[in-house]
C-alpha cells in the first residue's frame, strides 16, 4: 500500500476552563491520492477529562492512543505519569520503538506532546500544533493567541483553516473537542 501522510492537529488552552483541540480530516496516501476527507483524529478520552489528537501513520496513531488510554487507567488519570510510563514502555518494547506518529494530549492542567519514539514534551506556550501543516497552524495560533481575545476553540478553528489554505496535506474538514 503507500505511505499515509500526517494531518494537522492544533491544541490551545486559554484557561483551565477553555481548552480545545482540533484536527483536519484528510488522509493522504503517497504523494498524490486523498484516501479520506473527513477522518476524525481528535477525541476525548479517560472519562471525558483528557483531549487527544494524533498525526502520522494511522495504524501507529491508533496503537499509540490505545496504549496511552491504558496507561491513563493504570495511573488514575494522571496525565504526566501516564505519559512517562508510556515512554518507558516504548523504549523497552522492541515492536513499539519506532511508531510513526505524534500525539497531543491535554487535561485541565497540562499539555503534552508524545512521540512514537517515546519522547514526552511539555510545550512552553499554551498552544501547540503538529503534523504536515503543524508549523502553519502553530504560527497562526501564536499570533491569534497573543493579539486577540478569541476563545481556544476560535483560535483552533482559525489556525487549522489557515493551515488548510497553505498545506496540501491539510483540508478544511475540521473536527474539534473541548474540555
């Protein structure tokens, strides 16, 4: 089959009560074929207390999300402990060492980027974006966050819309989830 390209995911936290994640719906195979226009790559997990979104290989991303949900259950919903435990598992499991996926997760207190190589990164800012159009969405979110009073959801939607205008692997079928 061909290689599936990443998507674009953007996450913004304005406050503990204003957190949103969004993603576009495009799944691309190879360099020239759009396989799906309206895939949903963001969702609420762990009793609707955690937002998650993935970019990268679709099968690897599903594996990543499943593993992370199990770690959340094991650690009573503690986002940081679950992420670190998952990273440790990755480094020790032969088959899981090189998943080609990135995942953004957030609860009311934390935002984390988890990579398929077992890295856990807490961004400096209250916004982050990943995937093919991630740099475009990140730049837009940065400007909107700093220079407007837009809500987290409004910033996420507009940043993804801007990315979809620039990145050929990002479309304007945007899905969002809020805490």
